[in-house]
């Protein structure tokens, strides 16, 4: 059972780690450390000036942390209102977007004010999308409360919602004005959510930093074991990697697509499960990354044993690594291929894959035979049923 956060001694004075994202005209910082939630009411106006706030959060986050945030913001500014949404991936939809924008307008939010996206990746994506279209664009602050959101979705400006056709197919690029990643807040995460977020941490090592992946293999227990130094290092390293690629390719015209390692497979699996609790986003990414490395190995792109090393580490952490690990009905290779065809990286009907020559050596390719992919998925599904 999650427990309420107790601020660490000295949390109100310890300087956070700051990772800059110096996009021209839209520069911002990602602040990482303990006690940031308690100080948000001071930090935000110090960096962004006086403003009024409209908070968007979900029921789970509100239960443990909303009172703390509202109190701090009211002390140093004005909270116009708070919208509390249902928790879960299903909230990222048209049905929630329209009433959310109307509620923010009813609060009286103006262009100089701030939307506070206070939650995990679902809230960050949905509230960020709402901010991007509200009055043709208002500023927003990300206060990510899950490990996945702190290391990935809160940084880079991608916002959006899901549709029956696929994940994140409707959205905008809208950079936050500030990100506050409070490591204390992670202590209330259920273990399953923490593991799901860890998949995105491991992703950075698998894409281009074999040394970081090796560090994770040696130190993952500390990351999960309330070791503040190890946890902060994992988050900071991930955010620095994300910020670096966003600077080079803000709108995913080139190598930012590398950040989608595992996502082509994973998003299809999420759509297949109906964005339900059967499969969390990070769990889909974990399975997807293992599939990407197994497919790479099957195609002779990386040496034998590489995929097994990846799967072993993610399995040791407690993440699913195979399609058969998803409870419920059996998957179908043709249906997964149909869902993959809706991936936002498709160009002229050709799938884009992130594959690998080795750990830390991922690459982007469109030269993948769809028949090979379909046969690979069929073999994966058949092996798990046998």
C-alpha cells in the first residue's frame, strides 16, 4: 500500500539538480531532487514570474499530494481551481479533453497564467495538450509524479491523446516552461508503476549508453531501494540524455525517433489490450524492447546472447519480457501488424523500426520486411503457447 510522503530533513534548503533544455525561445529547466513539491509555490514564481494556476491531476495523486501542492501555491500565488481526473491510460482521450479545456476556461485562466500538470505521463500528456490549444496556447508546468514521467514524458514537449486507431495519434509539440521532478513523490508509487517507469530508464542505456545499462545491472536494487543517490543518478542521466536529443531534433524529424525503442511493438500491444490495466505503458515498452532485440538478433543484426541479456535484466527487475506475459486472451500476429500500421512513425505505409547492433547501439530503419515481422510475431506467440 502506498504511504504518504514524509519530507526529508533539509528538503526545504537542499538545492536540486538542474538539467537545462536550452531550446531557442523556449528554454526551460528540469529540476530533480527531494522536497520540490513543498517548495513549488516559491520555485515556480521565482523562475516564471507571478501567475495564477489551474491544476490538473488524477485521483491517485490527489489522495497523497494535492493538499501539499495547493497549500504551497496558495501561499505564493493564486490557485484558480483544480481538476481531478480518473487515473489510468483510458483518461487520455477525446472524452476527457473537451471537458478539461472547458473547466480550465471556466476557471478564468488567461494566456499569462499556468496550467500545472500534476501527475504521471497520462496527466502530463493530456494537460499539456489542453494547455497547447487553450486560448491558442498557454504556459504549463510539469510536476511529474511517476518515474516514467520524470525520466521521459515530462521532458521534450510531446503532448497528446489516444484514439481507437492507436496511441498518441492526436497531439501537439508544446514545451513546458518548467519541470519539477520530486524524488520524494516516488515513495507513494505502487511497485508495479515504479517498475514500469524503470523500463524507460533502461531504454536510455539500451539506445546509446552501454555503460549506463551496465551500471543499472549492478545498481538497480539501489534505485528501487530508497537510495536517494542512486535514484537521482538514474533520473538525471535519463533526463540529460532526453534533453540532448530534444535539442538536436525537437519534432522527431531525425534521431529523436531513437527514443521510440520498443514503442512500435509496445504501442500495438497497448492498443490490443484496450489501454487497460492489463498492460501499463512501461510494461509494453519493456516487452517491445525485448522484441526489438530478439528481432534484431533473429535478423543477424546483433550477436547471439544480446537479446537474452536485455530480457534477463528486465525480468530480474520484475518487468514482463514476452507477449505471453500479458494476462488474458491470446494475441494475434495479424491484429498486431494492423495496429502497428497506425504507428505515428509510418511513412508512405512503411513501418519505422528501432533495432540494435548491440546494447547501446540502436539505429533507425525503414528497411524491414513486413512478412519477416509478421512471421517473427507469430513465432513469438506460438512459442509462448506451446
